[in-house]
């Protein structure tokens, strides 16, 4: 398990040159320290026995759908003789290793808790880079470890619900305090990135939290306090960015250029999908081919860009079938969490809710960010199947105890009736 926790740590810092640096090429795959640790983690998982209290594995097609999702993209490149997209293929391999390691190792509730702890603490620690950039290097907006404001913000936003879960449902007071510190650091980091996508995703997650909460007024009040604090503490540049949304006409500043570029990229992506709905233009080819599908793009942006929309980029590069598989993965993860939310195990049920909120945040932010390789999203997707197995196993263990308790209660209630029947029978016999 130690290797798996190290893998989670390295995965969060994969953009750091010291962690994500290329070691060598294996065919068209770039081998990095993250992949090496992932491979050793899988080998260690295969060599060791499962714990005696491990949850039984349930049939789940999530792994097969991911395999089809990744394989179809690679086959399209090979079939049409397109330039090899080494970066994308390497990311898919890394995510696949993470899937196998998660599937093999997260088999007990304690391991699930520890995995969440490592993921949240690592993300909170990474957010310190944002504070350093903002307060010591006077960088605005701060781009953090991910070296991109949107990716950094989205990574933090998806982890905040689990940090709040730690505050409420961790087993010890110290872990609850650590969760509170992590939640504060991550929320502050989102504001300092000045990412509009991250802030909008956080607001939507808050509204959904109110809807699913049993104590709606309390949840609404806490979220209102958090929003008010965010408005007061947010950098001035964040407000300016929201006021500089412009979809047409001449852009007067960098933020207006950004929104105009997003809109022109959207039109280019839609044109690509119409031209190649089944296969797309090729993996990693959106940036180079977008100006051919929208002549106004270079006039507005002056440079070539990726789609800044996960769904558009995926459909434009790899076709609608790949996009459908991606949406299927999101849906399967969401349904796994939905099943766990009905569990009698309260901590696991609320962990599932936290994961659902993270997935919703990703789904919202993905409209304006090309984020198909953000690893926190994939961790939530893969953990969802393990969480469902843990909840089912917990229910199976509790059910016999509940049955025995019900039988004992029924027996106790039946004793007075049996005694009364015995007395009645005896009196009738004496009367005869």
C-alpha cells in the first residue's frame, strides 16, 4: 500500500520537472517516474495476498469501458497513419496503471480512508505553491504545481468536498483538524488561481450540496458564509476577469481576448465534428488544424490553442464514439456513488456524496477547460467502483446481525403471548 500512496503523491506532482521528467522512450510511450512507480505498485499488488477482511469484487464494466476509450484513440492514430501523439498516449498509459493499482489495492474501508487522506493532504500541500507564487513572487494569477491556473483550480475544487468529508467523518479529532486545514488551503488556492472555471464549478457544487443535504438551511447558511468570505478575500483580478467576458467584437484586454478565443475555438471544434463525426481529425491535432476550420481564430487569438473544452476537443480529435465512452465513464462513476449513498454505512455514504460533488464540479469546468487528463478526476472515477464494493460488503456483514436482532426481538415479544396461551390451555384442562 505504501507504493500506492507514493503513486498518489507523484501523480499530483506529475507536472513538476523533477517528478514528471522523461526517463526514456518505450516505443511511442514516454516513461516517467510516475509510470515506473505505477508499474511497481501493480507488481507488488499481484505478488501480495488480499487482506482477510477485503471486500469481494463485484462485476463492474468500468475497466473495460476505459480500455475501449483508450484503445480506440490509439487505433485511430495507427489506422490513419497520423503523427504519433506521444504525450496523450503516455497519459492514457499512466491513467491505465492507476486504474489497475486502484482496482487491486483499495479493498478495505481503512485503505479507502487512507487513500483519501493522502490525496487530500497531497493536494493541500501542493496548494502552498500557489500561496508562494501569489504572496512571495507576486504572480497573478498563480498557476501552481500544474503550471496552469485552470488545471490547478480544477484539481483543488474536486478535492474540497472530500476534505470537508474528513472534517465530519474522520475517525480521530486530529484527522478532522487536518481536513479543516486542507479544506481552507485548497479553497484559498482556488481563489488565488483566479480561474473562472474553477470558481463557477465551486459555486455549482455548493448549490448541489444544498439540494442533496438533509439539513438544507444549515448547509445553505454555511455556503453563504463561505461565498461571502471568498468575495472579501478574492484577489481583485478575479472580479475583473468575470467582468471581461466578451463573445464578439474587438477585445480590449487579455481577459476579453481569452473569452473571444474560447468562442472561436468552439466554432472551430463544431466544424471539425461535422466534418469527421466518427473518427475526428486525430489525437493532438486540434491545435494545428483549428485555424483551417475557423479563419477568424488567428485574427482574434493571434496563436494556435487547444479547444479549452474537454467535450469539444475529445469529439473533434477522436470522434463522437470516444466522447460517448468518456461520458459513459463519468456516468458509471456517478451511478456507483449513487448506489453507495443508499448504504447504511454513514461515512461511506457521505464519501460517495463528496465524490459525486467532485465529479459534478469537473463536469461543469470541463466545458471551458480541456481537462481529460486531470488525474484527480480519474482517481474519483476509479475509486467509485471500489467504494461500491466496500458498501456492499459492509451491508452484507450487517444484515445477519440485523436479522438475529430482529429474531431476538420477535422472540421476546412472543413470550408473553405464549405464556398467556399456556395459562389458557391449563385452565381449560382443569375445567374438563
